[in-house]
C-alpha cells in the first residue's frame, strides 16, 4: 500500500509542471497585464511609471525567466505576493478557504440528505408514478446550469418571498449558494444511486434474503446500501475536489468570498501569482482526494485489488 501511495503522489509532480507551465504560457497571450489593469482606473499614466511597475513585479523579464523564478519560489515555499493587493498568496488563500469549505460541506450534506432517499425510493418503486416524478426532476436538475438555478432561487426566495438574503455570511448566507449547487449534484447522485440500487436488488444475495423472509428495509440498509458505497464514495471524491476548488460562478453570483471568486477576480485583474497558486491547489486537491477515495473504497470492499506489484506491501 505504501508503494501505491508513493507512486500516486510522485505522479503529481509532472502534473504540476504541466498545468502550471500551460497556465503561465496562456496568460502571456493576453494583450493586457496586471499593470494595465491596476492603472486603468487612474486615467492617463506615463509609460515610465508603468515600465517601472512592471520591472518591480518582474513582468519585464522573458516568459521562461518569469516561470523559472516562480518555480524557484514555490520550491522554497514562497508562492509570491498578489500583484494587486500586495499580500502574500498563502495568506490570501488562508483567508478565502474557510468560506469555500463551509459551502462545500453544506452542499455535500444537502446533496446526500436529498439524493440518497430519492434514489432508493425511485429504485424500489421502479416504473411507478413516484419513480417517473423523481426521474423527471433529476433530468431537469441535471440540465439546469448553475447560474440559472442560482438566479431562480434568488428571484423566488430572496426577491419574491423575502425569506433569505442574497448576500450574507453565516448560516443564512450559505443556504442559497448551497441549494444552487445541490440542484445539479443532487440530480446526478439520485440517478446514480437509483441505478446502483436497482442493480443490487437483482443480485442473487438479495433474492436469497427475500426467500428467507428478510424484510425489505433490512435488505436495503444492511446489504444494498453498503454495496453501493463504492460508487457513492467515487461521486463524493469528484464533488469534493471540484467544490474545494471553489465554484466560481456560484460564488460570484452570491458574492461568496471563497477560493472560486478569488480565482475569477485574479483572472480579471491578471494577478499571475494568485492564478498560479489556484492552479496548483486544484491539481493537488484532485490527486489527493482521488487517492483518498481509492484507499477508502479498497478498505470498504476488499475485493478491489491493489495495482500489480503493490499486493505485497
């Protein structure tokens, strides 16, 4: 197992090189840089002042030199300072990450709380009226873009009914953005859970339990759901990875001050150190979360073997 974990973590190195280099290269194609964005609001500024600012930020150097300097800083634990705010990139991330984690936890909780019973009910009542209704709602939720779902929720719950604030912090503020994310995630989870439960209900061990007189609730809770955990964990890993990266559209719509909104602001302002830090964060999160999911469902289902060569570890 240790060899397997080590190999997976080593694979992160070329991924980080690749995504950071490509991101850095793509940023060079922009006609405007961070200095242009900084002085845009100030009207006419002399070229000498702008050139001096570019030299201060290192933007006057060739692309490969800029990238190499950034790599050297990252290797020593220094991800640089924001071009716009001047704050350390690490401090900026530390400020934004709690809001993103709060939104992620709320969304995951609501998704599991809603999708799991709906998926089970749809499977148990296959091809009945309830099943058709749940499948129809899942189709609509899966087809609806997050920005549209967010605007609908704002219109009904904030503007029409005046029940929830559009922009706020704490428990009330997280409800609308979490619900927005839950609509699409819940639809996917419901369909997947229904499909897995239907498959499990047709297996011989379920038919054998029924022939012995075991009631349906016991079969579902003690046999079917544990067998479906591998799929649910895989879905959770993908969801947690994307949510920890910040959901840029939803965070921007609701002015939720998380990592996703920070990334959007950094892109708009050509804040290269923040953009690069965000790219590194996303790559690390996806690798680590998927590794954790692999380890967890191998623990839950011993039938899932380690890769060849790892079994003796």
